């Protein structure tokens, strides 16, 4: 899917597949100049064609193409580098410093380890322990 998105001049930010009744394949695209509704429609049209031919997902589902937004979900550890100093809302698979859910400031990315600061304490979180993460925009 990434080559199709990139050929159109966008970055494939990430994918979410929500199963169940009314399944949804959500494709997040990004661009330095932002994303418009027309951009989403163009990418949706191209991706639909590829999905119809390759048919990688059994059953029916809805395709949604959108910008990741200000509170963007994070899909890869490399995505955190551009947001050092920003807050991120984390849901972990196992507790770190006694917490599975936290909102902390991104300090660094060290290989496969996310370094965050929470209440003055620096925490090193193996990226394999991150279940979900989403930027937490500040409105100062």
C-alpha cells in the first residue's frame, strides 16, 4: 500500500484495521503541506483499486483515508523523533514505573527504546511494550 500512497506524493503514516461488524480499514496519510479532503479522495480511489485486485482482507469492510491529525496515532518508533518535547499518551502492555497508562513528554528515541519524562522522572520504555500511542496536543 505504501508505494501507491507514495506515488501520489504522500507519506503512509499508518494503518488501523478494526474488526467486527462494520469492519474498517483506516489509512492515515501525511504531507508537509497538510492533507485535504481531495487528497483523501484521490488516495482512497487508488487504494480501492489495489485492494479490489489483491483482496488481502477477507469479508466486507469500509475503507477510510484521513490525515493523522494533531492527536496523531503513532505506529513506528521512528515517528517519535520529530515530536521530541511533545506529550504523548501511552497505553502499555505491561506497567512501567507502576503505570500502564500515562501522558508523558517525549525526551528521546534510543534504538528500540522510547525515553519519556513523567512527573520529573525519566522512563525508558521498550517500544515492544507500547500497545497504543497518540500525541497529546498542547493548547497554551
